[in-house]
C-alpha cells in the first residue's frame, strides 16, 4: 500500500485556483478522504466518478419526496456526491492514473447529475404544490448549466487558439529578426539573443504549475485591455489567490450548490424558498458569465491588435533579408 501524507495530497492535487465553495467547504474533507482512499484501498478514479453519480441520483430521489427531512437529506447527499466528484480527480493526479475516458466520464456524469436533480427537485415541489413555476424553474436550471458549460468550453478553445497563434507569430518574428541581423554581420548580438530565447523555451512546461498568469506574455497581451480599464481587479485577484480562490466567485459550482444545497435547506426552513434562491443563484451566475464574456471581447480586440503588430514586424524583418541569388541552372533553363 502507498504511504501518501496529507501534505502530498495538498501539494499534488490542489489546483492553484479553485471555486471558493471547493476550497472552503469541500477540500478540507476531500483531502483527508483522498489520503485514506489512496493509502488503504484500491478504489480507482472512475469508481469514484460512478459513486458520485449514485449519490447524486440518491439526492434526486430525496428531493422528489419534497418534505423537509428529505430535502435536508438530499442536500447532504448532493454535497457528498460533489465531494466524491472532487476526489476522483485528486486520486488521478496523486497516483498518475488519469485517463481521457475518465475525464469524459466525469463530464457526462456531472451533466446527468444536474439534470436528474433539477427534474427531481422541481417535480417534487410541483407535485406537492401544483405550482407550474417549478416546471419552468427546472428548465431554467438545466438551460443555465448547459449555457455555462458551452460558453466556458468555447471561450477556452478560442483563447487557446489565440495564444497558439500569437506564440507562432512571435517565434517567426524573432527567427526572422535573428536571421536578418546575422545576414547583416551582427552575429554576436544575434547569437546572444538566440541563446536567451532558447533558455526561455528550453522546457516550457517545467514551471507550469507555479506560473503566475501575468508571467505569460500571451496572457498579458490578452488581458491588457481589461487590466487597463479595471486596475483594481489585479489587487482583488491576488488577495483571493493567496487562498487559492479564483475571482470568478459564482461559477457553475456555486450555482449548483445554490440550487441543490442552499435552496433545499432554505425550503426546509421556509416553504417556498426554492424558487427565490434559484433565481438569485441564476442571476449571480449570469452576472459573472457576462463579465467573462466582456473580458473575452476585450481580449479579442487586444489579440487582433497584437497579431497585426507582429505580422508587420514579420514583413519588416523578411524585407531586411538579402535576396536569394538566382541559380545559374534556373536562369539558363528559363532563357531556353
């Protein structure tokens, strides 16, 4: 059996930035369960993913009953389900047993859990009260969850493409500049610049876990517009990051917890509280999603300007290169 310590779990499995709900209310328990599971059992990440789904479906069954003791039980089961859902990734990172299939399974089961619990919670309330507003609330929860994931995946994909394009353009500009300087006899400086560039790119992933966002030149370019408009944002972000909390304070995680934990608990205390709590959770989610979209829009503008400047440099350096001599054979062939 392995002998992982709690420090091992924290250092190897904690994300540099995470949702505040995860950092404050899940990780303290999940880390200790991961330590026990990794050291004392042969449970795999995929088995934990399945277990999280089972607990999530059990939470849905409790929600469907609709009476206050079952609402509380459902909220507790949902929290435990999410804890297991966090554990599968931690076990995978700790033991190095992650897989593409496991990532897919985790994503699909997360969506199934949200769908099942949204239907069960609102159907139970509809059956108990006859209020059709619960039906529309269920549709709203499913729609917001779907919208949030689609938006996040598409923005991540486009941002990755922008960073890749900027990196390629920057490398081409640097290569052409060095070539032009060498061709003009500026060998010493060109060789020094090349050695510096190689030192910077020798192992680009070696410090990936410790890199601050601002240290990435592409990230700095893509965030320049937002940082200029909101200079105070960096201070808030840095304060939150000292506790590993990301500044996106109401993400999909907090939205789910608001709907499936806070709302049932509130309804157990104050009947009819589910819809107001869900509405507030949805407003918070949409507000932060709009902030992300706004940041993305500013990033796209910064990207276009930066790429245009790099392309101009590329053309300038290319024009500075000496023209390649025409080969004699090619000239003779063309004259014949």
